[in-house]
């Protein structure tokens, strides 16, 4: 797991990284990746600049709001998967998908839908995530554009 399972620790990492980035302080390699994702989401900047709000805010599915920390974490997960080619084959499918969706940020959002579906199905069924189904979803994106 990227940061462990402590919500405050996770949120704190985003807040501290964004503050360090904004103040031109040196960043660790993981922080560089986090800052890059945050830069692509200006709608989250005010939240990350208000630590009290960011740490205490609840994002419940029934409220219809996107959890910004989950959203940015999924970007990082997709980038990590493509970078390490895990599950095996995701890098090639990602490269193929770029032909139809050359905007990498937009493409990550499409892949995040597949990732979210895989996680939801695994949780619903109480089983391990189905990587084959996940890759099939991405393959459909790569073929359909």
C-alpha cells in the first residue's frame, strides 16, 4: 500500500507535498509524483491549502461528491501499474490506448473507471481483484477508443 491505511497520514502526505511544492522546497521522488497529480487538479488546490478542511472532510458515496484523495490516489495507482507493467500487459494496453486518447490525464480517467469497477466487484463478491477482467476492460478501451 502506498501510504498505509491511515486516512490522516494519507491526507497529510498530500497536504505536506503540496505545501512543499508551492514553496519550492525539495521533494522526495514519491512527492514529485504526488505534486504532478495535484497540479493536474486545480479544483483540489484550495482544499489542500486548508489543512483543517482537508483532514476533517467526509466524502460519502451517497453525497455524490468525488473523494479528491481517492481520485488522486487512483491516478498514482494507474501510473504505478503502467510503470511497473503490473498487472502484466497493462503497459502495452496503455500505449495502445494512447493512439485513441492521446491526452494522458483523460486516458488515466478512463482506466480509473476500469480499476474502480474491478475493486468494487472484488469487494462486493468478497474475492481477490480479477486482473484478467481488469485488463479486458482496458483492452476494450484500447480497441474502442
